C-alpha cells in the first residue's frame, strides 16, 4: 500500500454526517461495502456503452485469478495497489456485477481498501499467519471481557472483518471532473461494535506485515476522524513478518482527543497514546508490558452533544463509572500467539512447497453410485409415503 496524502488532522466532532453520505455498514462477516441496491444506484448514471478502461480490465483479471486460486496463491503479491478515478471504480463494480461468481467473491471474500481521497484501491490477501494471529488475539480479548462479569459485555458485537464505509470530503478524486462519488471503504482486520450504536465500530484492530507500517497511522487517523470520535480505540500491531532476520514486533494505540480552538469551538483529532512500543525484541525475546484496554473502549459514548463537546471525550466511562473496568493483555501472551502463528505458517509453507506423500498412505474415494442410490432411495420412500397417505 503506497503512502497516501495525509488527512486533515482536525475535524469538528459536533458536526453530524448527512444521512445520504453512504456511511452505512454491514454486520455480516463478509467484507462488503456496496449492496446490490447501492451498486445499481451508482451504475445507473453511467452509460452502458462506455468502454472498459485498461486499468479496470487489469483489476478484474487479478480478481478473477485470486477467486480461482484462493488463499493459497503464493506466487502473487499479497497486496496490489491501483489508482482509479471514481468513475472507474463505479465501472469496476458494474463489470464485476455482470458475473455472479465474481461479484459474490468481491462482496463476500475479497479484502480490499478504497480511498476516495486519493483514488487508491488496494487488493489485500491475508495469509494464514495473519488470520491465525488475529483470531488468537480476539479470543484473548474476549476472555478478558467475559471475566469482567458485567451485563454490558453482552452489548459488544464481534463483527469479524466487516467493511466500513467512511464519509468522504466533498472533493473529486485524482483526474476526475464529474460528480460521481463513492465513499471510502476500509477492511479492518477485526472490529467491535456496541449493539446500541452500530454505525461505526468502537474498537478497530489492524495487523500489518504485508503493507507499509506508516500507512497504519493514516488509517487510524481516518477511522477516528471520519467517525467523528465514535471509534474509541484503534490498535495497530506490526508483526514484522517480511522474511527479515529481525523478529521485532511493535504495538501502537490511537484514541480520540478534543481541544478548543481560538474561537471556542470544540475540535476533535486522533492522538497516539502508545507509539511503536516493542513487545518482542529483534532476537525474539519477550519484552515487558501489556496492552491496556477498558470495557468503556468497547461501548458507544452515551454522553449528549453538549457533554461530548467538553474536554471529557474519553468514552462512556466519563459519564458512566460502572463501565470503567480496565484489563490488560500481557506482552508475553501476544508473543505466545505470534510465535505459534509463525510456527504453523512456516510448517504450512514447507508442506506446500514439498508435498511428498506419506509412505503407505491410503487414497480415499467416495463412489458416485452411492450418492445416486441414496438420492433414488429418498425419492422412492417419498413416493411410497404419498401413496400411503392417499
């Protein structure tokens, strides 16, 4: 992922996003940001006879190859970055919708990021190491949440890797001089929602190794500012897996912050509270420390607009002390999960490169006539029951 131009650092939290901004999300675990209705609305204004650009055709070809190969595509780069105009992005969705299987893959399986500010589309392909580590970390967080033994934990929804549509500023993309606009779409590695307010996630987790670590800072700022402070915490973990000899792994945490400008207006921005703190050294040794979180981080802020405009925008805990329940995930635990993920990933990679069959191993084959017999038997019994009923 190439480094995009930075977002403006400040935005007024009190300003509400227009209802037609397209910043809706889906709690389905599949990464889909555009529904069939939305896709139809976006493509209605485009001439059907418009020729498909070479850029769009190349992206469709990559998506088709990935759909056929699945996650085991090791020869191709795990991440591809393309620059599109908004018209080309709409055209891409229009062409994908023409093929049912390809459209289903785009909606439910492919991980991608679309930045409407820079016109960058990033196709992502997480590996087993990436997914296994995230799954282990989420289980650890859930274990701590369950240990708090409070009724508010039932409000917390784990939405897996749901795509999020983020409001975009009213400016055109690169080399685009028309009025077609598509909201930015992000595919976080893991998100948590409060069921009382599911527009934006309260906690976002991003794990980086296939993309540039600097981009996580840009993403964290966008998550917090575009949600106008509704996202309480963004956790970024750099596991440093690029085939390098160094085993250093770091963690960063971003939270919303407010201040008052010269005119007395409340301004919100993102602030890094933990910056590149190593939890595993270059030699693989576990370092001391812990990822400190709070139950209130996972809950939507319950304060009113007037209260939110004060200097007390640290989450629901400021107005509800009963949810101010901190917990910590030790760095040693993070290292255990990361080491296990790397070990299994390495074994899988070696097994894929050297698929030598085990001596004396049997090959199991299910006979087709068995399935046909079973189907015919079911039909026979069904017809027999109907005759008896008559």
